[in-house]
């Protein structure tokens, strides 16, 4: 079994041995980039290098990038803790070529790393290529031919997909291009490429993406126009948590050494046994583990929970975790213990965590104390609410109550949705928006969140 530290190191070493500069992770909060809330891929710190606006003393690089995907293009918050793969925080391993090598080498490197260095079983893999789509680019026959040559795969294991899956862009603007993905069939004896595309089972069995190779060829501008980049380039992203799943012989990312220790800590604090199931308790422990990582990393970069922008996103995440702890019957502040476990486990790779340890501890505890003071009163407000809106036979929490929960008690709207799912009601979002707009008017345009 390879530890996640060994996998991370082996990836960076493999590319360093092939003349790639080892570059430290860029920050989660991209400096001077209003188009992006958080770094969501390894290429973010190299964005201007791809477009030719910035030059570096190297034309090949490799990194392990801290990423957060919560809102916008790659929004998965509702699935976190429910599926085996979704996270808010994760690490992306990547290799990059800035006008140096292109498809042929990128594909060969990826294959050699997976098969020769990591020892993955090629029988469990399929690859995808871009099948062409109006408004994007023609079919990537070149990539398909290289894959065939490098892997020896028959055509049915080189699968053509549309732009939704095989055209990568960081956001609405920026460098982009067709991509090829390597997918792995986990935990099944019968490996049939014809089942590719079927949803994996809740426990994680089935096909899932391990590595995405983006053939950067264009820059997309506001309004949708695409111009060719000065030189075709390579941007790849492989989720460390996912590779750890394969190498550690487990089904869920939450059972890898990256997350399981935090899940176990949540279990220890709550006194509830973790059974790696889909039970509400187990989902709650996984949510806590994921959100503790986002909490520790964002605070280490100077983002503190508050009412607007990134700070509000952090507050949402922290309060969701705290609410899940409350559900598990944890009555004392606990999230700081989980965040400090993240510092302990990842501080050697991301030293900023260690430097800001005391701050992570203090801010997390303060936020939990603040939220816990109102949590019970907020839940009481929901159960005392007599004015359920009748939404086609289902109960819906009126906008007025939802807004009070948000404004007075600090319950982010998506947290109310979480509670609604548990207790069997919807939230009247339109009513909430109307209340919010009125409050904004009352405070003469000053922002409330
Ligand atoms: N930039 C490649 C990826 O995120 O998959």
C-alpha cells in the first residue's frame, strides 16, 4: 500500500526526472483574479503563462495544487459526504507544458506513470477523447490515434465524448481546450467498457475519472469568442484522493489516509461508530472531514468566516460542518479539533498550515461558539413555524422565516436546505430572495451577504 505522501512524491519526482520544474502549490485565493473565487485546478497559477502574458524560466512544470470547488462551474456541495468522490477541498497533481511538448508526450508520460511507476492494471482502464462539437472544436482524431498507439487499446476502449465531459475550461473565460481522460473501473470483477458512463454505485464501485489531460489550444474571452493560444500547451489534473483510493485498495476517497483519520476523529468525538455506509451519521462524519480541510486551508490563507464573498463561502462550509456535528449529538465546539488534525497530517507539505496553527484553532472555535449560541433557537424557530406554505402537497418553509434564520441566526440558505432534506420540507427561495431584496433596500444598498 502506498501512502498519499508517497504517491504525491512519486508523481512530482516522475515529472522532475523528465525536466519539469517542481513548483509549489499556488494559493487557494488567486491573487488579482476577479474571475475566480478559489483555485479550482493546477493550471490556475499558470493561467497567464499559457496565454503568453507572463513568461517563466522553464517551459515544463509539475505541482500538487490545493483546490476548492464549491460554487460556479464545478459546484458539488450537495454531494459532498454523500458520494464516495465529492469534496470541497482536494489536491490535484499536474504536469504542464508551456508551448514545449504537446499531445504525444503528454499521453506517453501519463501512460508510463500509471502503468510503469504506479503499477495500475491496464485492463481496468479506458480513455476518452473529444468527439467534436459545434462552438468548440472538431473531433480529436489525433489524440485517439496516439492513445491507440501508446496503449494498444481496441477502439471500444477509446471512447469519444462531447464538450460537457471532454472540453476543459477553468471558468467562463481563460485558456481552454479539448481533453482526454483516463478512467478506472473500481471494485468490479466484470470489467466491461460498454458499461462506461453508468453512474458508480453509492459505495464507489464502478467507473471513475483518474486523470484529465487538457490539450490547451484556445483562450476563451468574455462573450464566448475563442482565439488560438500563442503555442499549444498541456495542462493535466489527477485527483490525489482518487489515486490513493486505487493504490490503497479502498472504495471511497473517505477511506484513504487523507480523510479517514478525520472521519475517525469525528466518530471518536461523537461516540458514534463509523460504518462507511450511507447512513445519516456516516454522511455527517464525512461532511465534517471534508469541511474541516476547507476550513483549515482557507483560514491558513487569511480567509475568515464572515458575511460576504469568500468569507461567506467559508462560513457556509463551517456552519454546515457544525450543524452535522450537532446532528451527531456533539454538544461542545469540536470543529477546531478536526481542523487541527488537518494541520497535523498535512503541515509538512503545506507549511502555512503550521505557521497559522494558532489562528486556525482560534477562528474555528470562535465561529463555532457564535453559531452554537443560535443553533438551537434557529431549529426551534423552524419547529415552531405554523405557516408552512403548501407547495403541491409538500411543506415549504416561508421566505420570511428562512430570511430570519439567515439574517438573525446566521443559517446560510443551503444549510436550511440540508435541514429541510432531513425534516421533509423545501425552502421558499423566491420568498427568501424577496425578503433579502427588501432588507437591502432598507439598509439603502449596503450589502447583507
Ligand atoms: N485542468 C484540468 C482539470 O482540472 O481537470
